[in-house]
C-alpha cells in the first residue's frame, strides 16, 4: 500500500472555517484528518503541499516513521503551522490503518479504557444574568461539568475593546452566584483565553471564595512557563493549560514542573495520535489528567473520542454542540456539518459512546465539500481603551 495523493478541503462550516485533509492510497482506502490552526488555513495548506511532494509513494502504515520524517527532515522543524499540517496527516494515516485492519483507531493505541466519553459544555452570555441562565439551561439538560466565559460589566463601547480590570470583579461576582445557585455538585470552570496578566489573575482569584472554581483555563499566555510558576504561588485554583501547544516539547515544563492540572491537548495541533499518546503517558506519570481541546469539526471530535478511549488519565472532552451553543449552524439555519459529514459522532445523554466502526468512524461528502468556499476570517484584534493591543 502506498500514499497516492493528499488533498485539502478548506471550507466555511457554521461560523468558522474547517480544513479537512484526505490522504488517498493506491488500494482505494483513504483517511481523513483535520488541521487545528483556525484562521491560518492557507498557511497550513502551503505546508501540506510541501509534505505531499515526498509523501507520495510512502507506506501509510508506517505512521511513527512518517511522523519523524515530517518533523526531522527540515532544518526549521516544528511550529504551529507545520504541526497543524502534520497532525492532520497523522490522524488520516491512523484512519487508513484502522480501516485496513477493520478496527477502530483506539485498538491501534492499545484498546479502550472506557465505553463512554464524558464531556463538558460551555455557557455563554453577554451579561451575568445571561451566564446564569445559560448554566441553568445546561444543568436542566443534565450537564454537570460546565465552563463559563469572561464577562464585561457593561456593553462595550466598541466590539473590539477589552479591559481586563473591568472584567475580573464582575465575572467573579457572577461565578459566585452560579456556584450558590447550582451548589457543590456542579464542576465549574472558566476560560479566560489568556486575556489576563499574572497580577490580574491573582486579583481575580482573590475575589472568589475557596471552592468556587474547579479549574481556571488559560488565564495568561503560555510562552513563558516561569509566569505560570509565579502564578501558581499566588493561587490554589487548578489550571487547565495546553490547547496551543504543538509538541511534547512545549508540554515539557508544564508537566515536569506541574504547572497545569489538566492538559488541554489538541490532537489536531499537537501532532496527531502519535504525539498525543506520548504526552498522555508523560502526563499520567505526573498524575495530570487530560482535558482535550475540541472546538473544530466532526473529524477532530471523532479523533479526540478515539484518543480519549485509549488513555487512562482522562477527565472531560470539550464539546461545542450543546443546548447553549452550536458552532456548526450557519446563517442559513442549516447544520452545515450534518450535510458534510453524514456519519459522525453524536452526543447521547451528554456523553459520546465509543464507536466500534473501523477507523475514525466518520464519512465525508467530498463532492459537497468542493462546493463549499473558504472564507477569509481573522480572529478579533482587540485593544485597550488607551489604544494599545491586547489578547483575544
């Protein structure tokens, strides 16, 4: 068996782009993967073109060797663009091998540890009242692990203004109200999307009674591990970090120095199954559970389910298709992902049942995908009131 082609399908699905990668073989078996670098799909497609030139003719079953060749056979190795492309290819290769052997991908990873995959939902809202309503809606549908998003105390003057100090007190007040309303059975977290500094994060946590939060996700940027070490000394709230990491080497200080309590590994960024399993074993040795990042499409969801089934140290999988939000619904009111992926994972009572179908268990309407266009989308460019640039 040999790789005969690698194709990219950039397309607008719901409210964002998805980049699906198809790896074809000379025996007719193909695999699907997805890139996780939202907003930079054109750069990833360029990397895929480079990789395609020397992958044609390779044996797709040699997944570990191919991973090493993709990573090592260039002077400037690694980085988010290259690893997003490499992740999609690695996922697709596992899909091929699973289909060839007639087994789900988790069997290639050592078999499954669990029959269902527990998930967490995200509660949104532009005000504190909306946030509480969103959490109560999810609670009424059986969700017991819920993540909140930061709030602003008043409507913003313009949609691209963000002032951290205006957010932390207001957000803390409403998180306390959420905890009081739902009680101790709720597992509650918040994703600050690296919008705070060390001092701002410490101030935020000091406004929260002990036991309010079960995890604090990405409060500050992650380029400097020493910053998280400093923050750890200022708060006891568990951290959830790692969705931006694109290799085991980026995870190294966060695992070895226990700077995160939940590893937010993204299988479509970190290097696919091959690299994700190494990170998982490393995290297990340090008693760190996995809490995978999953804001993309059905292929990312399917791959994450297979991965989650195959590791012992797993907490919850992110899911963005719930009663409070749905990333797949477009302006037309149609669920674009349902049309493009006629076979895909479906939530059942707020969990995913681990499938037993060969490969990833996803089917893709390639002809329909060709009619979907890629749309230029840029992540919000936020600024402070003084005109300076800040994080989105």
